[in-house]
C-alpha cells in the first residue's frame, strides 16, 4: 500500500505555526490518521482519542449523578468545551441528549476553520448540530474575566466546563497559560458554573497531588480518573488522566 501524506493546512498564528496533516500509517495496515502540529510539537492525533472522549462522558455522567440533589429547575445542560482540537470531546458531549447548548472555545482560528471547511472527519457533525457554537476566543481570558461565557447573557451559568488545552496542569502549551492554574483564576471560573456543576480537565500526565490540592481549595470535592487505552506503537497500554472537580 502506497504511503499517503498530505498537509491539509498550514497557517501562522500568534502562538506559532500550526499545521493539519493526514497520513497513512504503514505500521497499522495503512490506517489514515489526522495529526496537528504546533511548531515542532505534536499536539493531537486521531489515533489516541479515548481520553478526550472520556473527558466528556465522565463529566456528563458526574452531572447526572448529582442532578437530583443540585439541579431542580432545568433538565437540560449548558456545556463549555475548550479547546476544540479534532472535535472528539465536543462530539462526545453532543451524544448526550440532555445537552441543550454546547459552546466550544478555541484560541486558534485555523482549528475552527478546519471544522467549518470539512477538513477534519468530525467537522460536519459539529457544524451541523444547532446546539453547537464554535467560538474563537482565549478560554483563559473568558473564564477569568467578569461576566459569563455567553456575551449575550453575562449572568448565565453553565453546568460543566471541560478543558483540554495544555499537556497537563504543570506542562503548558505556552507559559502564559500557567496563571490559570492558581486559586484565584480557578475561583473566577468556578463562579460561572452552577452549584452542583463540574469542572473537568484532561491531562497527559498521571494525577498530580499538588493540582488535586489546588482544586480542593476551590471546589467542594475532586476526583481523578486514569483512562487506559491501547498503544499500537508500544504494543501495550498508555494512560491519560481526567480530573473532575465538583462545585
């Protein structure tokens, strides 16, 4: 089988040069993969998506488990996802019929364009769902500034914020993101979440006790989930972490 490699898009951004690539993987019988690079850093691969999907599923399951105690008036959920990536977290959230609205925030305009132009496999599914809005903005700025996530309704609270931007709470995509992982910034974000709501975060690293302590200084309780998935390159399993913090 011939090796296929295409650079579907390449653009310069304030954070560096970002590219979307599609290629076949000869070690996996020619399986077609989509990959995103920022400068020389591999950010995303369509080969490893289980933890991104579980970020949404675990977060929404946590809301359902708490609903009888905390959500008494609105049976439908308003969800924030950031960042967009290849769309796996957002699509997993939309699979839940309880989701009334989903705002997906990404600082990278090219990433939003890929979905709107149908360059990535899940783009059409996201852009055709009337519950989903793709927002070009800096999540960290929006989450910590006065007002809510919806400029048309600044007092509107959300039920869950699901975050997948940095490699981990201590390994950031860029150094400026570090200010978010503080008690002050997390408190400002938590003010935009309904009581009983959830903050979920994906991490490439094992659970970090310092970050769990930080979350527990802001939220009522915190838990971490190890998500295990097969790694065909190593012949074994790999793991990511999903943190859930309850307001």
